[in-house]
């Protein structure tokens, strides 16, 4: 497509994007207050018959395009520069009767399509969640091009676009979209961005890239949650929130924002937008479907923020009067780890500027000890009794405050004086095995490189049945948590069951500890039901906690199958991927971080015709073997053989061990050039088995 320079900016369209890009760091979760708790004034009205996934105090709006004659019946359609009217179409749709199409001409913009809350009988809300499906049709971007696709939100005024200052009374906005920047997987997809007008920006809107792709010429799901900041004595507090998901994954999150100082300057509306900076997209279009809005919070099936009941170390801001002091930790512009010792009780709270930090762990012994990881430019808040006796942080915080008085961290030792002289190796790491919310019993086992002891961190219990021998730990959880402090590295970890494991507050995959299944296979849903089957030449398994664990099936130790619509399925495997096929539909597939063409992995006609079986079913003990062929050789499950990742296959040579009672098998072609066996396993060779089932 021909390239044209961006049009000059004006107050109704936004401005050319800031050329600087920025990768967003974020917390895994953010405490999101619901309904009236976050409102500046009175909360929006509530539905008397809300669906099950809508919390009390929320209003759900489902915009079924099939129930309207024209887009103007749904949205305030304005600033149409393309000269092409937005229209409802019967194709493509995503499971509905009709979708909304907005088409580009040679102009820079299609139109604004705003769902304005007050015009539809609602109060101006302070927090809104919305989701929609988008199909970018025939769009191809050159380097650095950007396309804005949706106002989420838009409060019209001189402070919402055009480069003017946003002062808290004159509007604000965020236009989300995709751009050919930040190593986008072009031309198949382009990465998601946020372009926001808020009170603390300078110059034009603040442009922030992510690494989450929106795929071209297929359906994508986009979700967003925006919560206004609170206001105290006419001043905006730094506690506004923007949060966006792309295809089921959290793509962007920012807290501590300031948008407004007035009830009349909250969220005016949300809705589709088409605005390109760069290429001429004439003939390309943005197609929308399944637009839903929730006023007053996040629907229950999306809200992954913890409640106060879920974290025993977190209390509501209203409990401030139960404690003597208030402690504020304001972080610098990069991630920091810190520890605080108190000679009384201490709890976390998300009051005012402080936001929930899910990495916080509080242990109580001689002292109450807070350990946490702070994301850049975030604020952590605590209530406590007693006195702070020691503080350590790397890097040092931007500011520390105790009950309104700023304190200097250099005035405090890193550890209490009585602990600093103890001389023992500190147990600085924490492993938490979390069985809350799971069914059945999960057994676990792990090994660390240093010392280990039981702990009560994160509400964990201590059980006499959990065993510790040197650095080796075994135990089980059901509806409870077990926790341990340890030094050194976590060297091995296995979990049999649905329990989750966190190391120093971060979820981990047990398969990542040890080298049994070092490779990662990822199937990415695109909104269309797709069935697949994958085979490796060694072993493959689902990833604990991933959707694959419940939605995919292990057909054998080397083959998996599944059906995916949205989200991702992940598998860990050893060896090589030798076959991948789609039974229905198609979607993107990755090995590691590299996208592959499944057509390149078709072993249906390439499997070698011959088999060699080393049979230890009647052997007395283990047998070691090695052989070489003058053709191809791959591991096999022929005759129900097991595949052992420790058996080495290099080129055309094999070295392995078969245990008594087991079989090892390999497919090969050509001749066996060399063979040796140490043990009394039997060896059988089969020829011309091309059509045999494994």
C-alpha cells in the first residue's frame, strides 16, 4: 500500500503517536475495588436480575447488533472522515447474526462510535469493564505504523485529545490499538498498545507498547477495565487503574494514575474507533462483534483479583483505626526487593495510593517480617503496631513514610542487631504449595541446595506428616497450604495433583525444575474451534495449571490431542516434535518462542518401516544397550514401549537403559551396523511395519 505522512493533529482526532516505545512492567494481580468502593460519588444503578457472573452492584450491557437497524441506533457515530458509513454485515461474524464493519478510505480515520452512558440512561460511571471481538480485515502495516481501534474510555473535552493538558475537569481518554513496533509478528499480527491522555502526561498522549499480538484476518478478543482515581479535598489521588487483556492474556496494566477531579469528568463512554498513523489503508476494515459492557466492576469470570478473604495478610482500608501506625513504601523506577522488621503486628492494605501487592509475605516469630517485590513506581501500604526495627531494600526506595512523617532507610539496620550476629545461613527463599480451591490430594516433593525449614507464610499450616531430610522435602496438601523457607537453589520439584507452587511469591511450573521435559509446545487459540494432535519422539506432558491440563488429552507418553477456541494450550516435551496435524480448523503453533508451520511436521509417510525392541519384561535387573543404524532412527511406543528421556539418541546412534519389566522400542530404516547389550533383556527386530499401529 502507498505510504502517506500523518495528517496534522487536531482536537477531535488525537495526535501522531510518540515515536518512543516502552515495554510495560506490571504486577501479576491488582486489587480492584468494586462498585461504590471506587466511586467518586454515587455508584451506577444495579440490575435486579444480573447473570451469575455479574457481582452485586454491577450493571451488564450486552450490545446485540442483531437487535438494531443501524450502528447509529447503538452508538453516537461522529467524526466520520472516511466517507464510508459504518454498517452491520452478515460476514464475517463470530457466532452472531451480524457484526459491525468500519472501513478505511484514503483518509486517516473511519469514525468514532461512542456508547455514551448518560445518553443511554445511566449515571456517568467511575469504573467500566468492556469486551469485544475484532477482525482486522485486509490490513497490512509498514514499520512503525499504528492503528487505534477502540476508545476505552473516552470522556470528551480539550483534555482528551489534541495535545492540550488534562487538568481533571476537561476530559481524558485512552485509545487502544495495534502497531508494527516492538518486534511485532508482522504481517500476521501487530502488537497491542495504549495511547492515553491523563493528568500526569506531558505533551501529546502517552504511547506505551506491549508484546501482545492482535492477529490480522481472524477474530481476536480484547477486554479492558478502567477505574477512575478517587478524589480527596478536590485533589486527584494516584489510584486510577487501566488494565487490558488480549486473547485471554493480560497484556497491559497500569496503576497509580490520575484522570479526574470531578464527578462530572468520570467515564463518558466507550466504543469503536478507526485511526491510522502511517500507511494508506484504503479498502481495509475493522470488524467488531460481541460488544459487552459491565458498569461498576469486573464480571466474576474475569475478575482474578484477590478478595480480602483470600489473603490473610491483607485488610480493608477501613481497618486503619485498629492499628497504631501507617507505613508507606514508594518504589523507584525499577523493580525492587525489600524486607521490613517490626516488633509488633503488621498487615498490608490498599488504601489511597497504595495498591495490592501479591508478592507480600509476612512471617511472625520474634519479629513480624515483611518480604516483597515492588514493581517500578508502585506504592505499597501497611498498618502496624510497635516500631520498625530494620529495613533492607535493593535498590533503595524513593520514599518511606510512617504516619505522615518521612523516614530515611539509612537510619535503620538491614537486620535487627540480635539477628545480625546469629551467623547462620539466612533462609531467604520461600516455596508455597497451594492446595486451596483444588479437589483431592496433591503430593509434592522437592530438593534444595541449602537448608530448609517449615513456615507459616501466606496462611500455610505446619504438618508433622511433611518430611524434611537434609534439603529433601516430601508432603501433601488438599484444601490447605504448606510453606517452607530455604537457602540455595531449588534443584528438583515434582507435584502429583492440582496444587499450585509459588517461589518467592511467583507461580512456577514444576516441569521447569530438572531437565526431563526441557522444550515447550504452545498452541494459540484464535476464536475458531480447532482440533489438533501432536507427537514427539520422546515424552510430552501437559503443563500444571495451564488450560492443557484440563482441556487436552494424553493419548500416549509421546502424543497429545486437544480442541482449542481461545487462550493457549502449553505442553512440555523432550526430544523433537515429529508430527503435528489439525483435525479441524487451523491456528498458530510455537515451539519455544518460534512460530512453526505444522505442515513441516508430518511424519505420516516418513515414519521408518522397521522396529527394534529391547524387551526387559522377563529380565533380572536393568540392561544397558547401544546400537547404530545406517538410516534414520526415532524413539517409539511400539508394543506399548515406554519412552525414557534419558535414553540418548544422537544422529543414527542410540545409548539407553531398559528396566526390568519394561520395553524400549525404536523405529528405523536401513541396516543395524552395530549392537551391544549388557544385561539379559531380549532383543527383537521387526521389518516392514509401515502400517503397524504403535
